[in-house]
C-alpha cells in the first residue's frame, strides 16, 4: 500500500519487557482510490475483504482500554496512535471523533505523551473532519505522489480518474491558518520513472513540514519495478538526486525524514525513520474487527504473512508483544542475515525493512532486495557529509569564521 503509516521508529529500550509505541488503527477496511500497486488491495493478501467496513464502537472502546493499560504499564515517554485504513476518512467524522474522544479520556494522566495522527489520501478531507482533528489534536499525514502526472497515473480513483486536483484542494485547506498546526506532512512513494527533482519540488509546493519518501514495497520474489536497461541501484540514484537538491538548498525548505535520519545516524545519533538503523520495529496493527496483526508491510510478502492469532477481545498488548511474530519484527541486528551482519554500513542500514528481505527459499534470512540502492545512498550521503566537514575544517583553519 502506498498510503501507509509515515514510518517513525524511536529506538526501543534495551532489554525486556517488550512493548509497543506505535498503534496503527485500521478504522476503515476499504478505499475509494484504486492505486495499481497498493499492497493492501493489489498484492498478495486479501484479508481486507473479510473485515467489517468500519471499526464499531465496542471494538473502539476495547482498543482504547488496551492501549491505555499497555502505556500505563510501560510508561514510554511517547507513543503514536495512527488512524488508518484503507482510507480512514471513508468513516464519517463522528466515528473518528468517537474514537479520539474515548482515547484522549482514557489516556488522561498517563506519563506517556500520545501523538494522534491520521494518514489519508485526503480526497474526503474537509472542514467537518478538520474541526474534529482540531478539537482532539489529530495531525494529518497526506499521501501524494509528486507531480500531477505521476500522482494521477499512480493514484487514480476507483473509476480511473486522476486525483491530484482534489488532493491539492484538500492540502490548500489544511494549510489555512486555523488548520496549519495539524499538518503532519506528506508521504510519497518513489517512482523512478518520474524526475526526482521535479517530484521533490512538486511536493515542496504543498509547503509540507515533513516529507516521507518510501520505497515501493517489494521482496526478492516480487522485486521492485525497474526497467531492464536501468543503471545499477536506480532507487539509490533517484534518492541521491533528491538528497542533493534538499541538502544544497540555500535554506531548509522542509524535513525529509529519510535524509535527516541518515545524517543523524552518521553523526552518532538515532533514526526517526523505520527505514534506517538497527532497531527493528515496534508497530502493532489493529483491524476493524479487533484482530491484532504484524506490520502491514508484510502483506507484500504473502497472504497471511501479517496475521497473528491474537485479538484485542482476548489478548492484551503485553501478550501480543511476547508473540514470536512480533519478536521477529523487533529483532534488529540479531534478526539479520550473515551478509548484513558483516556489512560495514549495517549500523546505519539495518538491513532495510524486514519485508524487503523476504525470499521464498529462506524467509527473511537475506539482505534487502534494495541492498544496492541502500548502499548507494548511504555512501553518497557519507561522501557529501565528509566533503562538508572537510570544507568546514579548512575554513576554520584558514580563519574564515571566528569561533
Ligand atoms: S489511496 Fe487507497 S488504494 Fe491507494 S495506496 Fe492508499 S489505501 Fe491503497
Ligand atoms: S541490506 Fe545490504 S547495505 Fe544493508 S546492511 Fe544488508 S548488506 Fe549492508
């Protein structure tokens, strides 16, 4: 799927007990768009078809209680609750308000700061939704794919019509002064057939506080789209071109989480992007029926790869966190193949997203199917950073700047 959770991966605490800090709440199981490479509807898994359309009030109440008890027990400083789909805004504003009101009430007094987010294709985003988001402090992430041509080709509605114009209108509303503080950012999936700088500049036109660039979900069995005559590491090259445009801008125009995290990791910090770093994932997904699932991205691997046997009616999130499937998601460096463990950039790369390592012969015991692209981008960023530090040293040594 391309309208996915903007990935954010605060490093989990050292040692047990395991816990979650990202709760992806599937409020609605269907979507009004027909994106040809959506991994929920167009890849291997059709679990969505057996889910209720909308999460009902009983499941919402139970879920809110489960999240609250988990956070009360583990007291993480921050947690994210992401309202998601399908398209979550196919549910009426009152449904989103019901859940947000309940969660905010249940979580009152907790030590954890809860970031409430909604990830949407924005086709239904209007004053009614935004007033609910304003009341409950829900930030809005919007999925869009860059230039109008690229967006319309990759994100048509169910009738095959382009949706760029309506998404642009919704983003204009979101940028008005009353709602601007709710603007969480844009999420764009890399399209190597589109010009990288034109894509980035089309995103910038929406004045996003943050841009998330995601690689299309793929595995060794179902590799990323690329033409046979593409150069080596085409996704790495594409991202490197955007990096240069972003890094060389005379002022900081937006945050690009993928790049900020790469720079932070090179400088000894931590990553805020699930793409990088040796941490593993602490995401839990809750379907409209109350089923607990592993990271959604696993739907790109095979039918059922994201499914657990757990349900919020019977199992709390401590029980889920102890489940072997979630432990595998969380494994970090210990879960990597021998090639990754001996890789000189493993502390930065982390082997890429776990789903991208899958091969039918040996499961996840592989480097990422984007290995060459990840390495290309890491080396490129490291080179730019090294050049920058060398120039800074020379300038300081020459007395160009006073300390
Ligand atoms: S808009 Fe809908 S169809 Fe398109 S990627 Fe997102 S969930 Fe899938
Ligand atoms: S995926 Fe490739 S670049 Fe990344 S850690 Fe593994 S071997 Fe290294």
